């Protein structure tokens, strides 16, 4: 009964929303010659589809990994792997995230599943922040985007890792529990599965099928929020001029805040944002560009929508404020040495 109700809610609503999105694209493509469609609507459609096409493969990879964690990783595994001390756990979560090639969209379902399995909230946050920011693919793309500039890639990796450590430590001191929206139902479901495994030992084929079922549920559950976030991000990009934001940045502090805001609005994939950031080198110095490169992978508009579907709104808002404050303060303090 639980499975049927979950499919009816997450699966059907996700399919309907995805179908509506594809229908909108099809209608615009078929009738743009026969009807006078405003250029702004065509631009909105193009940006919306580009964000979706860019993000969906990473979300699919993320939900598959989340399915593997759900079925094949037990709470006993988590307890054995995690260090006993909090500082060591914080460092370990950020290091693992730095080595894990994940986009900011695909890492949200992985983080949710890890927290549900018993990983401390602050460790999940450390993994979620460093994964999209300083994984090997992102560092390589940054190096190439800035004309084989090892310094810019090193600054993004070093300062980004330091900021992630500071934020993770602050979360560990400020929040208790999982902060998941459905924490009680998640714990009940996990306990039921644990009890079921104690009485039965399903074959690998059966567990693999369960993993696929969980991944499909997760995909439609997260996919509809990705669509909503992508549409909002496309609308903001269409109707809010990037030039107007750039014109606001006159001093070092204001230009850094503007570039951080631009990264949040554009909602770029972290594997490609360095090529956009490098195009602003003639307008801004290194510090504002680092604000763009560090803030965007940690939090952007579509990622925030997805996080609101997973975590409590108060936690997401506090995390957003904490990320903004930590990145801005750290860059301002390090600015004379950059």
C-alpha cells in the first residue's frame, strides 16, 4: 500500500509535470512560424530546455547512486565507516565530496539518502558542498577555461575547501537531527526495511530490482522540483538583465556580491560554469570571479528548490544565509593576498 501511494504521488505528478514541459516545448516549436510568439517566450523556452538537458543526466546518476545506498548500504556500514570524532567526520565528508564527481543537482538525492541512513547532517552538508565545487572534473574544466591557469584552479579548490570546512563546522554546532522534511516517516521506513532484512535475505537480483524501483521513485520525486527550479531560473534569466546586475558592482564588495548573485540566478552546471566565469575577466578582478565560481556550485536557484523539497525550509534558509556570509567574509579577508 505504501509503495502504491508513493508511486501515485511522486511518480504520477512527476510524469505529468515532465509531460507538460515537453508539450510546451513542442507547441512552441511547431507554432512559432504560424503564430507571433514573443521573442522573450522563445528565449525562456530555450534557456529552460538548456538547463533541463544539462541537469537531467546528473540527476539520473545521482538517483541511481541514491538507490544503491538505499538497498546495499546499511546503517551498520555507515557506523563502521564514519570516524568517532566530529572534526575527523567533518574533514572526511569534505574530502570524499572533493573526490566525488557530482553536479549540484544530482548530489541532493544522494545527500538525502545518506542522512536517512544515519550520516550526520553536518557530514551530509560537507559532502553536498564540496562534491560539485572541487571534484577533479570541475578543477580540470577551471584550468582549461582560464587558459591553463593553474593559479585560478588552485584558488578555487583551496579557498572553496576552506569555506566548505567552515560551513560544515558551523552546521555541526547549530543544528541537531536530520532536518529532513519527512524525518519521522523516513526513520519508520528505514526501521521497517532493517527489520525485514533480519528475517529475509533476498537475492542479488531482487535487491537490484528494489534498487531500480527506489531510483525511479527518487527520479520523479526530485525531477519535478528540478523542472520547477529550472523554469524559475529561466524566467529570471529572461526578464532580469545580467547587464543591470553587472552595472551595480562598482567596488570590490559590491562586485563580489553581484557575481555571487549572478551565479545563483544562472544556475549553471559546475562542470561548465568556469567558461562563463572566465568571460567576466575583463570586467572584474579575481576576487569577484572566485565568488562566482565558489558560490554557484554550492547553492543556486534550482538547487535551492530541490533542497526545499528535502530539508525543512528553516534549515535551507539558514544554510543559504550561512553560505553567503561565509563566502563573502572569507573572500574579503583573503582579498589582499589573492
